[in-house]
C-alpha cells in the first residue's frame, strides 16, 4: 500500500449534512422517477429503467451515506467483491436457465 | 499355501479370476468412453509417477545425513511455467475430448427408437411404443439406436447402465433424454444412482439386450393389446381434446396433425420446435405455450393425468399425420372400435419405431 | 538418529514448562467457556471437533460393516440411509469445514502475523458456541430418529418425500454455517488489520495465505447455502413452492444454490490443509518454499475460480448442455493451481536437507493421496467420463482421497507439527510415525478399491449391492479397520504426551515462523514483546543468525 | 516501537501522539483506536457481503421465475399497493437520512442531535414496519399467503378484486394463475427477510438510543454508530431493489 493511500485510510473523513441533504433529495427524486417510469409503456425497457434507477439510488447510498467515496481502497475493493460474487451467482445460474431453451444440439 | 486361511485364499482366487477394471463394453459408445478414460488414466499415472519419483529421489538424495545443509532456492519461473502450461494443455485436451463424448451421449440420432421411462419411488416403469410395459427391466435389440425419454413422477432418480457407459437423471416435471446402441446381447445391470429415499438400493433392474430376432419374438409375446399411441388416443377422446383440436374452420385450438417436429410460432413471439418436452408442457402448462392465432383458453391438465398418461398423449400426437383419427374421436364418444379390433400381429409396424409415421393410420 | 532429525529439545533435566502461559493463566471451566483468547478457543474447538470426528468415524464404521456383505443384514435400508446421511452431515459441516481453520488456524494465525489475538475475540467465541449449538442439534437429530436425505438435502426428496428430521438438521447446518462465516470474517479482518510491523503481504507464511483464501470462500459462499436451507425449511413446513415442480418451481434451483456453497466448501476444507503442508514441507527440508509467490497466488486463484465451477456436480442432472461445456472448461482451469502447488512442494525438497519426522510423513502422504484425489477429480470434471463415473463409488473414493487423504492427513500433520507449541510437550516420535504409516496403508486399502468399484458401476448410497462387488467391498472394510486404528492411536499417545511428553522448548523444529519465536505454550497475548518482522518468510539463515546471537548472549550471561 | 516503512496501519503514529493513555473502549489486543475502528468497520463490511449473498440466492430465484412466469408476476405485482410501497420507500430513505445525520452528530460530538436522529430513525423504522403490517394483513385477508389456503380468485376473476380491476388485469389461465403462488412466495420471503433485518435493526437502535443518552457515542468512540449506520443503509438498499422488482412490474398495462 502506498504512503498516500495509507494516509487517506488513516484520515477519518467526516461527511457533512450538506452532502446528506443533497443525497436525500436525489433519492426522493429517484423514487418519484421510478414510480412514474413504471406507469409508462416502454416495452422491454421498463425493467431495465427500473433496475437502472434502483442501481443509481443504491450507488448514492453506498457512496455517500455509507461513506465509500471517502473510504479506503480496501473498502472499495470489498464492495466490488460483493457485487462481483453476487453477479457470478446470478449470471452463471441464469446462463443455465437461458441456454436450456436452446435445446439439444 | 496351506498356511493361508482357506477362506481368504478362496477369496483371493475369486478376485484374481474375476478382476476387471471396467464393466463389459456393451454399447457403441462404451469403447469411445473407455478410450478417453484410459487416456486420462495414463496421464494421471504419469503425473503420479513423476511426483512419487521426484519425492522419493529427493528424499534419498537430500536427506539430512547426505545433505546436511540446505541450499536456498527462490523458485524458477521457467520450471513453474512448465508445470502450469503442460497440465493446462493436457486438461484442455481432456476437456475437448470429454465434451465431444458428452455431445454424442446426449444427441440422439434421428432414426432412434424412442422408449419412455418413468421413475418413481422405487421402481422404473418402461413404456414401449408398441404398448409393452415393463417394470425394472428394459428389453432392447442390438444394432438399433435407442432413445430413452425419462421423467420422474416424484423425486430425482438416475437411470444408469454401466455396461453402456450412460446415465441420465430422471427429473420430476421435465423430460430428459439419453441414447445408446447396444452391441452385445446379454443381461446388464440397471441402477438408480441418484439417492431417492428408503429403498434406493432396491431400485435396480435388468437391461436385456436381445438379437433383433429375439427382440421381435419378445415384442410379440409381451404385448398388452394396444399400442402406446392407441392408449393415447383413448385418453385424447376421453378428455375431449378433439372438441377444440380439430380441423373445423371454427376450431378453438390448432390442429395437431403433423405438429410434432414442426416449428410453431408462439403467441408471445418467437418460435418453438414441438418436441416431446414442448408437447408435455403444452398439456400441463398450456397458457405459456399458446401458438399464434389462438386464445389462451386451454385448461391445464396438471394433476389430472399421470405421467404415463401424458406419455401416451405425447406418443399419440407424435404419430398423428392426418386429422382423420381426430375426426373419428369427435364422432365417437366411447372407445374406438377400430383400435380394439386390432390383433397383436397388427402391432408389428410399431417395431419400426414411432418416427415411421402412420402407425395409427387406419 | 542425531543426524537424521532436526528436533532440538532443551535439556530435559532442567527444562520446565513456562509457569505463565495461556493454559495456566486462569483456572476453572468457566474461564475456558468465557474466554476470548484465540488459543483457548482453538483448544475448545480441537476437543469438540475430535468428538464429532469420532462420531462421524463410528458411523463410517457402521457403513463399512453393512457393506461387508451384499445383502442388508446389519441394518435395514432406512437405517443405513440415516447412517450415511449423518456421517456426511457430521463429517462435512462439523469436522471438515471447521477442522484446520478453527483449531490450527485459530491458534496460529494471530501468532504467525504477530498479533495479540484475532480482531474480534468475542465473535470468535460466539463462533464456537454456534458450532456447538449446531453440533448438539445434529446429535439431537441423530438421537431422535435421524434424517435420511443424504447430506446434500436434494429437493424434492428433502421437501416432500421423507418424514425424518430434515428441519432440525437443516437448522444445525444453518447455525454451523454462521459459525463458519464468523470465523472466516474474523480471519480476513485479522490478516488485513492486525499484522505486526514489517509483516507485509509477501512476508506472510503460506499458511496465512491459504487461510485468507479459504476465509473469502467462507464469507461469500456460506450465506447462499443458508438461504437455500431456509427455502427448504419453508417449502417443507408451509409449501411455498419455490423448488416444487408441482407448483411451478424448479428443483434444480436448489442444487444451484446448494452447490454454489458446497463446491467452494471443498476448497474451504482443503485450502487450510494446503497451508499446513507448505509450513511442514518447508520446515523439514530446511528450505524456503519453492516459488513462494506462485503458491500464495495459487491459493487465491483456487478461491476465485472455486466460485465458477459449481455446476460440475450437475452434469447429468438436466442442466443445459451449453452450461455443461462452460463449467467443464472452468473446472479444468481450477485444477491447474492445485497442480502448481503439488509441483512446488515437490521441488521444495530439491537440494533441501530432509528429515522424516511424523508431520513430514503425513505431508508425504498428503502429496501422494492429494495427487490421486486431484487427478481423479479431472475424470469427473471431464464431461464425457463424468457420465459414467458420477454417482458411483468413484466419486466417493475421489472426495475421500481429497478430504480424508488430503485434508485429514494435513490436519494430522499440522496437529503433530504444532502440538509442542500448543501444549509445550513433544508427542512420542516412534509410535506416531507408526501411526502415520498405519493411516496411510489403511487409507489406501479402504478407498483405492472404491475407485475400481466406481468404474465397475457400483452406485453410491446403496445399502445392498450385486454380489459381484463384494470382494472389493471386503477389501475396503478391512482397510477401514486399519484406518480406524490409525486414527485412534494419535488420541492415545497425544493424551499421554500431555503429561509424559518431553518438554519441547520454544522451537523444537528450528522453524522460522513467528509462532516459534515465543515460548510454548505461549502467553495469553502471545508475545512478551510485540514482534517486528524484519526478514522474509522461511528465512532459515535469519533463524541461524538469531540462534547464534542468542547462544552468544547466553554465554555472556553465564560467564558474567 | 521501531519505525518500519512497511507498517500496515498507522499503529505508531497514535502511540506517539495524543493518545498516550488508552481510552477505556480500546480493547486489549488492538494497538490503537484507529486500528480498532478500522478493523471493526472492515468486519462490518464483510458481514454486509454475507448479507448480499444471502439475499443473492433470493434474487436469483426471483429472476428465474420472473422470466418463466411473467404474466403471473405481473398479476401478483398488481395486487401490491404502489402508494403504500412508495410511502414505505420514502419512509425508509428518510430513516436512512436521519441515520446518516446521526452518524454525523456522533462524529462531531453533538449528543442532543444524535439522540434526536436516532429516535427519528427508530420511529421511521417502526413506521415502515407498521405499513408493512397493513400490507401483509391485506394479503392474509385475500388468502395470498402461499401454502396457507392460497386463493386464486383475484387472478382467475380479476373483476372480483379491486386491485386487479383497477390495474385492468385480464383473467389468467388456471396454470398461470397457480404460478402467482411462486410470486407471492418470493414476495413474502424477500420482504419478510428484509423486515426481519429491520426488526433486528430497530432493536439495536433502541439499545443505541439508551446508550447515546448516556453520552456513550459522543466522546470520540463512534465505531458502533458508524457500523450500525452501514447496516441500516444496507437494509435500505435492499428495499430500493425490492420496491423496483416487486411493486413496479409492468404497471402501465
């Protein structure tokens, strides 16, 4: 670990109310947006939009409420590892279900 | 050798004379599978020998007495690369070879004769297209590819024939298939290899491989009077399927003639090939498999037909290549006199297999 | 013998076990049950694990006895089914998964990195209590009628078709799973945050690397089996239908979720064992492990690839053929790091100065048996041969070679290796060497015939079998008897050594790890003075200089 | 303690600096409070990883069955009340916000502020559970709890059901209607697991309010509040996804 990163890790960053309020605002707007979007006919894009907004909201929470933006590389790596393993579980399992329909060769 | 206990001695003699590494090779596939098996075995033995030789020789050469002071060696990228790349290469060869065999086992040839197998706790029920039923036994001829369509009516079972080197899980709720072509007449083991409850170890049976001639004799002697498709026809009639699935212009359901193997357009978009699995699903979960131009009005038969019943229906639909029989079922409310009028001898065409369409043609 | 051993013990006439150590610090049962000392918790684990091991072993003995004859004459089939199920459940969840990490790992990991304790000592104790709660629940299940689903809890058998105690067993596994999660979590935090000054990642002993890799798997994979068990329990009690084909569920989904844990679980079991072998082989050949970095990274590679291969347990179960291809290929890739390790260990011996104390004998046993176990895994990872070999005794033999031949050998190697550190006393060398040899012979006699049984097609989990398989089964049962003796011997002489063993001194093996640089048994907080790591791992020259310095100091003080 | 350039964490800075005397909350095996805070924070993150994977199994099941039984999932989803769901989402986001503010208060040693924020979070959490109870009781009344006298009436005959009628649902075929049970299984499992996490969180919150009033977290030792904050935000994130996946399937139909 480089000196700089070490320094960043030691320094305890305090996130102020201003960031939290902006973040809260963003989350509320996101909630409104996702409800509105679900009532609009977008065909196959409906679930995509819903998940995209949910992910954007989750990102806000993770980065600011959970301070990951100001945290050490290790914390960032941990978050990444969680997402990565989750995606392995979902995608590799789904790969079976999706390709079952392809029938036998 | 008197000093060895006679029991142990007999035991050893028995073992040495009966020793075998693999079961008999009784299918076309078995030699191919065994070739791969021996290839991997050879690689493993070489690998093991290398490790054992190295460990032994290092132990002798560099034991403390001979070599009191160790020389520190960091490692060697070249050596490490060698034993990364060589095993990787060998493993990839095995992967490709194994995948090819896997392809072969689960890709039945077009001319395969289809036999249905239903697994239940704790027996195998076999339904031949000619209407022969068997329990815990399967009679097949040599020299003809046989496709098994398996399903379980309760838990997972696994249909394993070691002599043929094939094994396939029978799953509740879904058809699976496997095929083989027997080469040597004889009686072989049939095992259920997926643990399925109390009497798992008694869910065994015999695979009887007969010469084509003996097989014909067996077929004739063990018929039950009606072919599987005829059973299906009765069921088709008694469930009033033809009320919708007919050729009248106002028919509420699609005609089922020649539907098997066809590419059907679905109401949800896309197409599907009407194979056994599709036919089964369309009977049990119809609303998910509505073909284009028809309303999703078909009721589900989930829980109303046994797996054998579904098999009979599937077999019936598979063999429909004209609407004539369906019209017949429409006109008759009861059993069909034609089918009862058949003699066992008339069953013979069934031997040709279900793909020879027209079995149920008058 | 003098030239053929590296053991250097203090003068037995004057040597004493240090008065203050983690064992003598406090007395009374309560001081053990409420301890937060990682070493005491490790001892608690060691005792309880051994208990469960011998229960599992006794069940294995019953299985082998029943299989002596083709008929079901010793017990009825449903009894047999319960016996092998409980054998599997107890051995997998209550012995193999926690074995090395919870005992040796718990005891040594903080010492190896120069820490006073694990990062979360109370959570560590909680892990043990969860483990015991799960274990007692499993025993309770066994007493009150047992369970006969097989340790894999395959649906719909476990949800709809058996009427034995699936729920309590499931709960036992669930609880034990959390014990495992907390252990893994504790290890990761400790390794990241508690290393002594100077202890960089590439100065860590390979034992620590292996535990790090295994801990990642424990933390990320175990929750998935937990949720799978919750789903089975709900399916069984109120019939929610997620795995029930009659309600539209897919029974294969359970297997996906189950094997997502249970395949990585075999790496949870074997990786810590590999860590032990690295330490042992290095110490008894007086050499730094050949290609330290490769061995360290291969542990991590096994952990990462371990997540991508679970569906190779389902090749013939009706998963998509395309998925079979992908998983078969990935399985081949995960085999490579294991091969790297085997060769690196072998070449550690090259130009070393090898001695053959008991831990080394077990390590040699591990090398041979794990090579066989690994190679037979390739037979099963190859999609073609898997069709014939899966669900037969071949697979039973394969995983017993890996788990018993690999893991248990490593566990015994480690137990003997660190016994002097844990207790302050040596085990008797001769009899333990004998036990190692007996174990090796017994093991091969037990499990090698099962490979042949498997290729001949004998299915697993059969209470009765066709008579032609009897001869090989008799061999196997005979071997199991020898194996049983091989496992009982260590219990006897290790207990004996607690009172009569030679005083070991700090570093009987002349090993380099930090754990050997403190007294044995260690102090409660491990080190009198917090260590500073100023050399690489396995640096035997550093050790020699250190010892020379100490000798000089002693001479000075005795002269003064 | 000798200085080494490769120290993994700032152990010695602390011993050299102000904290010559160890604060009471520093546990014996840590070198410094920073190390302790770092370690427990990291442990909390790892615990959240296990939670991600725990829910991961459920999300996998959800995705599979949603693809298989899409019409059933649409009909099932239409039985949920979007207004309650949205309200709950807002409640939970607000509670997440008050929790974050609580962490800030603790970090800046504002005792009154912390207690106030924690109480607000507590109340919002209870509010969420209250709304959830209302929703659950509606499902119980309609026999939409899988396995327990499950009723298909709302799906076979949507005109008899206000929610289905409002959404303009067409009757489902019997086989598809049966699969709504899978939807509701997942609905109850996912929201139930989530609610269980909420209940545990609220319990800990109660304990924290009690301790915060005694000034436990406003004297420099904020790890517990911070770590609990992580947990609470994580529960929030799960709900954000649950809301999108369970409530908002094809509302436009």
